[in-house]
């Protein structure tokens, strides 16, 4: 099989470097680089990516060997139909390892057409360290490297206003753009860089907070031969992911003008405030997972896809989203929420992604508090009764945390205090020292477990107790069918 590179593929670099990207892992390649490739092929964007290795170890050897080329295999369910496509991404033009190519890294700052900076250095990547020195080549932390690069650019162009950059961090932290700006200014002050430089950073660079969403599963080992035959190349950087993608960007109008995503079919939104979008994602996408996991697992299902193939369980998740969470999202139109719910259900049906419920169950108690509790409270305030579907999922979670069901051990993974609480409570029920109703009441009153004193909600303790008994006696499907939608 022919090795993939720009010579064998007859794909010379055609676009000037306009994007500097910290990180070349699976997600950035199957998300940002794939999107920049679409921009190049469908608009007049005309920009390539130089990938910067943010850490000392490794130098993206495979990416260098393949001259920046790689394929992205995307599969999913779109509007109820299976979709599958493999795309050759041509947007990456070069790679720089600043630990061995420091001068080359800084020289990028001298390129006038370079405008965008993208990063994905993990949640711990945007941080300040006093051990980083102005004279380090390079310093350890990513924001320190970026500060020196921006300072070099500022000096080279004499602080020109039009040589500022648009920064698009993709790290999964809240207000990532603001966090990056704060850290760079912290380095500037720590290193006694000029006030003029700090003013240039503040007024002529645009730090855009973003929300990214796409499941990227990595190299599709099981489909390697099939895809290689399809593309005609041996691609060591082949990466698989889901068809669904979403990039929500908070930034001034000029960012939208310079990134012509509106001329494509890509799901990219430019907004003035990310908080509402973050809330919708957490409540619907993440809330769907949290409401599904214990229900599906106790129903004998082991993956999200299997759960979506079970009509009773699928209907439960859909009812949670459409009748109990949707009414609490008041800052979006009904059509926007319905479209997002439909996309979540389609994503859950994706046959190529094996999402094991047990893996998703990690720290379910804290996930309930962050994802379902706010909607639980607000639904109750609106309707003067608690949401029964969310309450049913909570009942299943309590039963799940017993650590066994139908004589099978459940490998529950959570905070040690949460695990110890449930172990003691269920041991007391099994020994006859405590009734199931008492266990439920104690759980609902434990703010560490559920985030609030839910035992104060009228009828909730009785409801959950009855549902756990029904699950024990007749199974999850029977218990779900007793709920009235």
C-alpha cells in the first residue's frame, strides 16, 4: 500500500500559513483542521496550518512524514439516515517543535499573513507558572510560549494594530478565551514586559472563548484495512469521529467576517454570550447521558447504541429532554431546542461509536448535580410537582450504586465518600437494620450525593422508593411503563 505524503498524493501546499495551532492530536485534526480544510475548499479563506508541539516529548513524526496530510473518517446518523464519509485533509502545511526549533517558532511571528492561533492543550494547559523565565527557550507552559511569541510579533511589527491575532482556544474550561488572556497578561507583568505590549494585547488581539463538540474516537483499528483500500493509501494518522460537530465562538463581528464559516454547511455559530449555549449543552447532551446511564444499565443494556435500540429506554430519554428539561431552557426558541434534542438522539444512535454505559457512569453523583439538578429544581418551581422522569433516573442511580444487580457486580466508580455512603446504607437495608424508604430519604437529604436536600420535595421519597421496588420485582421496562408521559 502506498504511503501517504504530498508527493504520492500529488497535493502540494497551496495556501499561505495563516493559522498557528498548539497541538496536533486527534481532536484538533478531526475538528479544527478538518474545518479549515472545508474553508479552503469551499471559500476564499486561503490559509494553511502550522502545528506547534506544545510539549517537549515527541515531534509529531508521523505528521511530518506525511507532510501534514491525513484522512478523517466521519460516521453518524443525520436526520435519521446513516452517513459515512472519508476526507483527505490538506490544511496542515508544516510542524514545528519549539524545544528544538525555537528560532523557527519565533520566526512565525514575523509572517504578516498569520492571523489565527488555535490551541487544545487539555484543561490543565492554560495556567501560569513562576518557574517560567523570560529567557527560557522555550518556557514550559503553553501560555508562556505564546506570550513570548506575541511579544516577538509586537516588536517585529512595532506594535502595529493590524498585526494582532485572533485566538481560538479549544480547551474544555469555562470562558477559555478570557482565561488565556488573563494568563498572558500575568506573564507580561511577571516578566516586566512593556505597558505598550500589554495595551497591544488587550486592544489589538481578540481572545475568543469557544465551545467545541465532536466525539473523536481516534485511529479506527478495526476498519483500517477497509478504509485503506477505499482511500488507496497507508495513512498512519487516519482518525475517526462522529459526523456531528459544533463550534460556538464568542467574538467581535470582525472574527465572523474573517472566518467565512457562514459560506459553508459547517455547524459554527458566532455569539455574544456562551453561557446559554453551555447551559443547553450541559442540560440536554450531558443530561441525556446522565439520565440514561443507570436506567439503561439496570435494563441489561451496556452501550448507548443498545439503549437507543430499546424503545422503552429511548422513549424515557426523549421524554426527559422534551418534557422536563426543555421547559427550563427559556433563552432559546422551541425550534432551536428541538433541533438540538434531535441531534443528540441521532448521535446516541451512531452505530460506529461504542459508548459503554459503565464508562460514562464515572462520578454519576456529581454529574447528577451539575446536569440534572438545576432542571429538577426549575421544573418543580414551574409545575409545583417534581419531574418524574428525572426522579426515575435518580431512583435507578441509587439502585445502581448498590454495586450489584441481578446477581452481577457493578463496578461503580465515584468519589470515595460517595461509595462509602452507599455501601453502608445498602448494607443496613440488606441486614434489616434500615428500610429502603429510610435509605432513600437519607440519600435525598445528603447534599454531598445529590447537591441539595431533596427529601423536602413532597412525595419524592415515596416515589423513588416505589420505583426501586418495582425495578427489583419486575425490571426497568415494567417500571418505566408505569410512568405517565
